[in-house]
C-alpha cells in the first residue's frame, strides 16, 4: 500500500499476521527521524498537512483485533518505527529502518515550529499536563507559541460527535500542527479523522510524550533505553496495567518474526 503524497518512502513494510493466510502490510514511510522531519516540514510549508503514527508492538496487537484501528492507520500519511522490536523485524525482513519514537519527536517538531513561526496545539492528556508541557516547550524553544490546548474528558470517543466538535474548534484555531496525546488507538483514529477534515494541518501522535515533557511521567534513563529495556522500566513502575499489555506483545513476536523472514525470502526471489 502506497502512502498518498509522501515524497520519500523507506521501502520497508511491517507485515502483521491476522490469522490464517491474512496479513496486514503497514508501510514504514521513513527510515530516520531526519528524513521524517524534512518531509513533515515540507508538507506543512506547502499547506498539505499530514497524519503521522509511530508503530510499536502494542499497536501491532491492537491492529490485529481492531478493524477501525486498521482503517485509521491506512489513512495516515506517515508511519515510523517506535520500538526496537519493529526495528528488529525490519532488519529480519531485509529492509532495515531506524528507531523513531514518537515521544522523541516532540522536541524536534517544537524546534521546527519555533523556527518557522508556526503556532502549535496540544490535544489529550489532562489540563494540568498540557499546561506544564506548554510551559516547558515554550521555555526550551525560543519563539515557540503553544496557541491552543484541549484536554478532552474521560471516556472521549474519537469517532463520536464530541470529536467532530473538537475538530471544528481546531479549524478555527491558529495552530498549524497538533501533538496528540491520547494513547492508541484513540489518537490515531482521531488523527485520521482530523486530517481528513483539515488537510492543511499536521497531526502527530506522541503518546506519553507530553507527560514526559511536562514532568508528569519520568522516562527511563538513556542507558536503559540504549539497552532496549525501556519496557521493563515502565512495567516496574506500573505492573498491574503494563504487565498484561507486554505479555500480549510478547505473544505477537513469533508471528511477526515468521512474517519478516517470509518477506526476506520473497525479496531474495525478486
């Protein structure tokens, strides 16, 4: 599946087994944060906008069981690898990509917006978290304007009428670029709908990225991340919530590995 309107494709595809002989191919549109950022900036400068998702194992599990999530992903202009297992699968498939965590895109995107004079908006999390993140971003990036902050209520439905009202509010707002911090699959479903309605705006899903920036959550130390153990750091902090999630992710790995090796064999035949 070709992503519409993306100038630079990595050529890599994450193949997700769906059961039986069915599989979902998710193009990984950029192989590095630098190539992604260059394309996002060019699109905003040309008033074309984007919806950018960062795929990880949790997304893989949800994509296998949620048709609405799959449809939302298919409508994204950009998808990059957020998580070392996705990077490892790309290597096994014979077309490696680099790690591009969504939370680590917040800073570069804010710097780009500050340099360009583009106001940004924050959507998701809580009012307190958004206020803290906005203050920190503006202090880190001279000239940045966080013009809009929207914290939807608990139980927010990204496909409902309330979502339509928020999109209309975004249409009237000065923000050119929105950072979405709802968690999967809500942020990706909302991003696909919002971009369809507002094709000149950018929508980037960042998960806990705003909580990290605002100090509401503490990210794993750099060494832990370098050892690909951030998942363990997070699980120790919240085992009841994250233990079952990571168990489901682990169960998905054998199927992903087999699919990646099959892709490698297919590539060798062409």
